[in-house]
C-alpha cells in the first residue's frame, strides 16, 4: 500500500501544478489572457475620403466658344469714309460744306435742282429741299455744328430714307499747314430689304462723287 500511494500522490501534485501554470496548453492561451494586439501594419486600412481618391474620372472637354461678334460680318452695318486736303483755311472749308446748294449734284435731288436745297446750320436744323408743288423733303437733321471744326448730321439719304436705319454723317476739319484736311464718314446701321450690302456700291458712288464736287468747289474759290 505504501508503494502504490507514493506514485499516485506525485501524479496528483503534477496535475495541480499544471493547472496553476500560465504556460499555454495545446497551442492555446488561457481564457483569461487577453489576445495580443495585432501589429500596426496588420490593421485593416481605413477607406480614404472620396475627395482624396486619386483615380478621378476625367472631366468632359468644354464646348468650343462661339465666334465673337467682331469676327462675324454684320449685314446691318456699313461705313463710308472719304478724305481730301485743300489749301483753304478751316473756317472757309466749313463754310463751303454748309453751303450744300452750291456743290451738291442736281441729279441727286427730288426737284432736279440743287438750288432748292437749304441747310440750317444749328443743332436741330434741317437739311431740306423745297419742291415745286409746295411740298418739301427733309434729308438730314443737324446734330452738332462747330464752325471750323466739325459738322454732324443724322438721316438716311436716297434709298436709305425709306428704311428703318440710323445714319450719321460727320464732317471733321483739321488744320494742315496753311490749309485744311477734310474727313467725312457716313455710318449706317439698321434694316434694309435685301440688306445694306445691296446698295453699298450705289451709295459709295454717289457720296464719293459729291465729296469730289465739294473739293473742286473749295479749291475754285
């Protein structure tokens, strides 16, 4: 009996010690032991905010810009420019311009006689024509009258009178030595049936002819 009891006591002591030990058994740690924290590198990455995603869908290309107004020709706008030099002083050149009955061609009047033309040279004044039957025609209206410097009028001449257009004629006089340089511009904007280009050539022919008659009239004085 004494021989058997000793081995049994030794076995019981070994089991008690094993139960109290913290050495893992069969590959698992104690239930009370917290699992070791996973290395930082093994942590599951947090999804990046949408604003920081590098793979962004490309933005569509903007549509081509429309052509600017300056690039497109305007069918409702024409401008005529004429210039000449004369030995007459600015005051004399201005007086000649305002004496329209003396140099305007009778073939381009309603009455057939340029002597029926008159120009009231003041703001609001009328460039008018008297007709034989007592009627009259207003060709243009004076917008600005500056003796020796500038004369500006408003009105559509010839076929332009019957159209809803704005037409501005400006005479500018500058001293050139002992004489003068005279510039005239006629700017027309608006609607004309068939387009302003349809009468551009005719208007240019008439105006250039009248300007040449004015130059000859001034030089002949």
